[in-house]
């Protein structure tokens, strides 16, 4: 497979470490640092254990942050529907669609979502809530 057709590589652990460094934190300050992991972390599905450990540590993936941001933007557009010009609303919809494209580049495949339009704001509120 050539580099142009290869799907983007998601390095979840690397992303967590980079986010932590950007926030000015170090690994030594994390809850449970230096303590052994519970035995149940070593049984069953490794990815599920990773997700639980990450959640316990307060990590939120970039795509999930985007999901919450997009939801807020859609609700803002809905509240402005009757008081703002159509061109301004369309500009906001275009901004949301840019965020949706970014979300779709980073989220797991089952979480992919389609673009929105001014006509689909009500439906989008339900999808993104």
C-alpha cells in the first residue's frame, strides 16, 4: 500500500503523552505513578484495559473533545436561527463541517458522522447530543 492510500496511523499512547506534555504535566504526577497495576489489567482484552486506564486517568481523546465542541456549535446555530442572517448561519455551518471533517479523521470508524446543513440542524442536534 502506498503512503497516499494508507489510512492515518493513530498512536493513542503517544497522543496521551503529547497532550500531557502540552498541558505542562509530567508522568510522575499522575495518579498511581510508581504503584503496581491491578492484576485484572493483565487479563482479557488489552485495548479495553487501555481504555479503562486512560479513562481512570482523565484522558479524553481529541475526537471526543471535538464531538462535544461540535455539539455546542450546533446548539448555538439552532438558537440563532431566527435572529441571524442566513449568510452568517451558513458561515457557522461551514465551520462545523470543518470540525466534523477533523473529527472523522481521528475517531474510530463506527463513530464517523456526516456533514450538516441549515436544513438538517434539528436532526444534527439529535445525532451530536
